[in-house]
C-alpha cells in the first residue's frame, strides 16, 4: 500500500509541467488534489507539497524570487520600528480625590482618552476627573499642570447640600 508521502510525490510529479508556466496554479492544483485524495487539511497538504519540493530538483518559476547580492532587506529582522512620542504629545485621564491624583492613564490619541474619560465618569460619578494634554502627574502626587500641559476638560460631581432632616419633617 502506498504511503501519503508516495501519493504526494506522485501528485507533484503529475502536475510538474505546469510549474514552469504558472507557479501559483501549479501549487494550487497540487494542494487541491492532495487535500481531496488524501483527506488532509490545507496545512497538511502544504507540508506534503513543501517536502516534495525540497526532495525534487529545483524548478524555474517555483518559490520566491532570489534576492540579488548586495540588496539589503528593509526593517530590523521583523521587528516593527517604534516611534517614540514626546511626553506632552499624549493625552491623560486623571482621577482626583481632594486634589490628589488617585489614578492616571495616558493615551496616544485624544479620541481614545475621551472615550475613557466618558466611561470613567459613568463608572465612578462621585470622583472628579480631568483630561489633559501631557503625561500628567503620578498617582499620589498633588495635581498641578506642568510646563507644556493644558487641561482639555474636567468633570466635577455635584454635591448634595440639602439638610436631610429638613426634608423628612
């Protein structure tokens, strides 16, 4: 009985004439037939295809185009280049309790900060909230704006000043 490896090699050899004219079509034809005849997943079919390709002599038109010598690839080994942002180019949402900073969260965009500001007001309506341009102070510090920072908006909860005993008499 033929193994899956033997079946894959046979299918690969059957379609090899298509490889030099249409590399993508060749790969699709081989993998479709591998999946239907062997009942395997796309990932398994790709593994069988790659093993057949490695085991055969190189075919013009298959694989990636060779990179000429002296050409450098862009980037740094797949790592994204991180752009640092100035401290005062961010937006911070700050919770104040008796003018002391209880929480401070910073964002790169004003839209994200504004959504968070609104959510914080809904979640903790008894706290005072401030949204500023800039990094803002650390938790536990007394709130004050540093050079380059400016207040965008503020929420101050309403205080109940009615005397409870007068309403119940």
